[in-house]
């Protein structure tokens, strides 16, 4: 691990705050090194760390990294009856749902963790309202089990969600960092009616614009199947990834992606969350997402290599938002998120700046950052096929 003098300011501040009882909310860009904070904290002598993570694939990656660092690590996401690491110290990685079982909670009470880490904590806001309600119960663990320190990590947490989390945690709560997108990431928002979208996607995939490996995000499993077939018929190698695949299929795909052996990954939105794949050069969203948070998460999958240009393209039209309205139910918050997304797509100017204002407020600045004013260049690239 790097020496303390090599830490970034937000990492030093977070580690300093965790030296004392209290709770830290850290928002920092994708690939900025948020995981190093809990790796350092968990390495302290006698530390007992409960790491809550949203995806089994991410848990496997985290466990591999922690074991490389020599830390006793146990992954209990699949079987909540499994105990945490033996002895007084170690890291127990668990999903929110597995943690809510009576046996897991009894084990938690006996093990008495000193630090709770919630990775990708935006899931409390994004998934806790109906989809995976176990996320919404995590803040209460701090008081219920007397956990003296907690660390909440994400690249994307709206201001309202930050305020809500601060209210639910005991004092003191330290908030660090700010929203940001990779500097190497170029954003494009291309208006494409549904009747033209498949043709436009194929033109992009045949052009220099989407050279190299990348991800195409779709909203449903059925869409991933249809788009995978479409891409394969157009002559590019494509593979699917969604929660409906068997564990062996998912592991095989993860391995191919991690070894840079995959060309086009057609996936639902959870793929790649929190994972470091710097070789991915582009991301395409097949349709507009339902929230600015979902948009920021998806486009942040690319651009992790600061020395290489990366591209994020969102295909959209008004019809996308009408389709999302059917899924909102009675949730006013989800409706507000959809309206905020629609305004972001409709307004002119720099969408990167608009996202920053959504997450961090008006103090985040204005003007054009230069990363997303080149849609004309993107469309021109369609006339320059690879060859």
C-alpha cells in the first residue's frame, strides 16, 4: 500500500476521522480510491470490520483484494448462517439481505464489529425504496449494535439523500468529497427515436467511435437478449450479463471482462458497479435512465484509465420517459428523479456541469467543461468506419 504522504486529501481526512468514534460519508469520483480507506482502516491491529456490499461479483473482487493485503476475510453473502472470520480481527463481507437473517444478526451481536463499511451506499437511495428494501435498514445497525464507527462510500449520492443519511446516523457525522466524472470521459447525448435507434447503434458499433471493448446498458433482461443477437448479427462479438444468468455464466463473463477478453458486454445496470476495468473504452445507454443517479453510475463505468480517451453515449427520446412513467407507482421521490432526468436531457449546455449541480448544488460551478459539446463529431464519426 502507498505511504500516507501519497494519499489523496479526502483519503487522509477520512482515515483521520475514523481514528475516533463517529461516522464518515465519503463521495468521490469513480476510480478515485475510496476502497483504500476501508483497506487501511481494516488493517489496523485488532480491527473487526463489517463490509456490506450490493453485488456478489463485487464481494468476490473485494475479498480477493483484502486477502492480497493479508487480511483475514470471509464472504458471507451467499449463506447468512456462515460466521465472520475466526479470531478477534478480520473483515466480514455480506449483502444487506443476508445480514438481516436472525442467525446473521445474532452472529453480528456476538462479533461486535468496530467498523461498518457500506460500499456503493447510493443503493440505499436508489434500491432501498421497494427493489431491495434491506438497504434502507442499514443505518439503524449503527445504534442497534453499538458500532462506534461507520464509513459510507459512493461516487453518486444526491444532496437530499446525504441529508437523510446524516439525520439517521448518530453524531458526529463527517461528510467528505464531491461528485465528479473522470476527466478522460467524453459525454454525448444523442436524440434517437425508437424506430431509428437500432440502426444508429449499429452505425456506432461499425465506426471508430466505439472501437475497443465497452458496455451497452439495457433496462431489461429481454432487451439484453435482443441486443446481443443484433450486435452478433452485425459482426461484433457480444455477451450478455444480467441477474437471471446462472452463477457459472456470470463468473465466466466476469473473468472474460477482467482479462480484457470481451468485446461488447450487453448488460443490465448492476454490471460493473464498483469494479475497476480500466480497459473499457466506452459505454452506451440504449435508453434514457430513470434518474440522474442511474445515469451517473452507468457512464462512470468507462473512463477509469486517465491516460486514455473514453466515450459515454446515451440514446434517448421523449418516449423513453413516457415508458418509465409506467413503472413509478406511488413513489413521489422516483417521480421527482424522473422529472430531474428529463430536465437534464432537455436543457442545453454542459450535461457534466448539470450533473455536478444536481449532486453538489449550485456551488459546483457553471459553464462548459469541454467534455460533452462534441455530438457533431460523434455523428461525423459514423461516416468513418474502421478498416
